[in-house]
């Protein structure tokens, strides 16, 4: 008997889902770029240390505020209008940044693209979770790979681009320069291009159209929502701490030059990207529960290898093991949460990702305090995180066991 061929409607549905996933991946790539954008720009800006710290925090503040507020909007209005507004906000702020002539203008632009980035992050994860109900964790890991590519692209492009001088205001009113004006405008153009399929394509209908805010927020009374949030609090904290401190730690432990230390950081980041690229394969074999528990064990193993290292090669190996172990935890935990709350994905994702951002902000500061007593003490952050993630994963995925 001949196998039944897929109907034309099924083919069209598959093509539409593929186009939506590609659009979501482009949005996540863009989010990875803008998350590290200000850090790439700051070395070339003639601003005071206090102003530099503020400029670095404005995008993060915008991301945090947007993430905390956007969840119910996604469930009631859908991801399409949210993505359209976010992309327009990012495109506008990036295009205007080369025209900023003062610190307040730069701060406003940084806050604006941070707000847009926070919406992009939450909305794309919610969209992909709705598109792939039969394999949310695997799909979200593939989406996370796009984020890793964007995070690698931003500093590489900024270091490569030719400098375009444009007057801005320094600490004492002196003329300084906004670097890479051409590249900023190119990023704005890319953002505007991504907006085209968002406007054209047909998105999934909102899962809770017309629902009241009180009814949506009622899902947050479920204790498991906050268990997922605490899990991602620890995971995001470990990831950001390692992103911030790996280069400095490697330089201090192995007497490396700054460029060599950045290569070590690149190794950890690349290992995370590779892990997310292949996570969809081993998720099919292991399932979400074993993937989360195994990933936590890999992070602990990598931490032990790094702690015991006395040479650059073994230190790099340990850090890459840590990166590979961390890679699948965040998207897989989001996938499990999406499986648990399929009709309130936006609200739940907004809540737990807000906790993740708080952890990601606090952990690098904790790493700095630990570093005062020796660089190896920074490794307490990933080891404590791996224990917490393992324990919380055991609880939130016990239905799979």
C-alpha cells in the first residue's frame, strides 16, 4: 500500500511554520547582537566611568522592564504585534544613535533598544514554543543557537568595521566619536528587513484572546512557575558570570595577554553554541528530564576540570565543558515550562525570564566579590548553580521520571 502523501494544506502549513521559525531565529540573532552592542561600543566612547556604567545598564534595564510586562500581551494579542513594535523600536533607536549629540540622548537610545530587545527575546521564545508543541525543548534550543551566533557577531563586527567619526558629547563637553555609524545604520536596516515577514506572514492566533489580566496572572499562583523561575535564576546567573569573568579569570590564572584571554572566552561561547545546535538530537534520545540532569552534571564536571587545571589547554577544556553543559539548560527548561502551561506561555515565560534576568545581573557582581579572594573562587558560581539546577530539574520534571 502506497504511503499517504501530505495534502496541499499540510504542505502550506509546514512552509508557513518554517518561515515563522526562520523569522523568529532572525529576531533572536538580532537580540544576541544588541545585548552585547553597548559593551562593544563603550571602549570607543569618551565618557566617564560612571557614565559608562550607566550606559551599560540602560539596555539591561529596558530588557528587564519589557520582559516583566510583555507576557500577558503575548497571550491576549499574540506575538505578531509585539514583534512589530519591538523591531520598529530597535530599528529606530539604532538608526538614530549616530545622530546622538549628548549623554542623555545616548542613554535614551540605549533604553529604547533594550525595551525592544526584551520584547524580542520573550516573544520569539513564546512564538517558537507555540509553533512546535510536539518538540518545544528541541526547537527552543535551535532558537538559542541563533542567539549565540548574534552574540558572537556583535563584537566581531564592531572590531572589524571601519571607524566613522561623528560628534558626541564627552565628560567635559569635548568632541568625541560614535564609532561604527555605518554599522549601526546597517543593523537598523537589517532590523527593518526582519519586520517585513513579521507584517506579511500569518502568525498563530493568541491562546487567550480577550482574557482579563487577573485571569492570566492567576497562573502565577502555581508554585511550579516559580520553581522554573528559580531554576533559570541560577542558570542565567552562571552563564552571565562566566561570560563576564572567563577572560579575566583565564588571564589571571595562566598569565595570558588580553587577546589570548578573549580567545578562551570565545571557546566557552562557541561550546555553548555547538551544544545548542546538537541539543535537538540528544533530546530525542534522552528527553528533557535526563538532558537537564545530565547538563547539570556536565557543568559540575567542567568546573572540577577547570579548578584542577594548571595549563592553558586543560583550562580551556574545562571551560568548554562548562559551556557545553550550560548550553541546553535554559531553552530546555523553557520548553518544559511551555509544555506545562501551553495556553499561558507568554505570561509564564515573562515571569520566569524576569527572574532569570535578575540572576544574570546579580551573579557577575557576586563573581567580583569572590574574585577578591582568588580567581578560582569564581568557579563557586557555576558549581552552586549546577547543584541548584540539578535539584530543581529533578522536581519540575518528576512527571517524566
